[in-house]
């Protein structure tokens, strides 16, 4: 299914993408201080909504 070459290529591609995203985020974070200060609250609300959805869908089965 997956050859060794494909796995290595995928790992290098994902690692490079993550590295570029980290550098871009750090550069952008210096310029955009006001944005994203409430992002943890939004993330927490999204996680709670997803967990409630999963809970109720499994409860009603």
C-alpha cells in the first residue's frame, strides 16, 4: 500500500509544512498583537460543543 519512499516523502513534506507555518505565525504574531487574544476561549467553546454533540449522539443511540 505505502512504500518506504512514499512514507519518507510524506514525513518530510509534513515536517517542512509545519516548520514554515511556525515561522510564518511567529512573524505575523509580532505584527498582529490585538488579534487572537480570545482565541483560546473560542477554541474551548468549539471543543465543548463537539464533545456535547458526541455525548448526545451516543446517548440517543
